[in-house]
C-alpha cells in the first residue's frame, strides 16, 4: 500500500467520523441557537471595532491593488501582520487587570478535561469537514477550468523553494503554534465575542460572520479554493468556543 493510499484511507476515516458526530449533534438539537446559548458567558469585552474597521479597509485596498497590479504593497502586508499581535497584547493586558481574566478570555480552560475532549472532537470534525468541502471545491474548480495550486499555503511554497532545517523549525513555530493561537484570540476571542454584543447574544450570526472574516483574511496566503474550507473550519472552531469559552 502506497503512502498516498494510506493518507486517503485516513482522510476517509476522519470524514466518516466527522459526519457521524455532526449527525448526532444535529439529531440531538445541539446545533440550535437555544443550545448554543447554554455556553459560558464571556465577560471580557474588547474595544475591537476600530481594529476590524481598519482591517476591512486594508483588505479592500490590498485586494484592489492585487487585482490591478498583481502585487501587494509591503506596508499593507506588514500592517496586517502586526495589527493582530497588537490586539492580542491589548487583550492580554486587559485580562491581567481583572479577576480570572485569563479564564474569561479563554486562555485558561474552565474545565481542562472536558475542554480538551471538545478540542479533540472539534479538530477531527473540523479537519474532516474542511477536507471534504475542499475536495468538492477543487472538483468544481477543475470542471470550470480554474487552476489549482498544488502547494496551497505560501509557507509551504517557501519551504519547498528554500528548504532548510532552520526554516522548517521557524515555519513550524510560526504557522503551527504562534499563528493559530493569535488567530483564535483575534477571531474567536475578540471578534466573535464582540459580535455577540451587536446581535444581543444571538450566537449563530456572530459565529457565521467571524468565520467569514477568518476565511477572507487568508485570501493573500491561500488560493481561493482554500477559503471555503477555512470558513467551515472557522465554524467548527467557533462552535467549540461557544460551548466551552476556551
């Protein structure tokens, strides 16, 4: 059995498990708005609307610039990289100033054992569903004559072109550990929480919008075929965050 066949079997198993768990959640009514509202109330509100307005303007400008000239301005790229870290610094600073702030923001689990199980289940479901959606999007893209980038993320492109152990370690720390933590703090911890205030604690609208922004923000580093699976992944992560607050 080849490595490709083994990977394909593993992916099919993950997809099957994802569909089974998703079906059980749907059948039990655990995807309803009423059920989502049973999740923890997050009391640490962040002044993030200015940040997301700036990011929206930056995205619009960079998209137009990329469409017209085929390249993005270095200042725009640097800005979109630094602003999220500034927001995370603000969130952590505010969390330190109130009682149990790190627990309220989600950095410290409320129930470590239960939250770990939720995280593992969410990871399996998210990867399975995102993988299935990705295959469907690629199929449609191929039928429409749209090219599919075999590399996907720009970090993989960099690693393929300039491979070294040092670069592999740096990209692993950046793309596998640091970036996901920052993204979850920004999109789930800040944006999704702030949207709850806008929609009066209606969780699905907040979850959908946060997931859409989470997907769109990656438009400069992944091909368009990857944005829809990222939206699905964001939905799963957002759901887990609503249920656990972690």
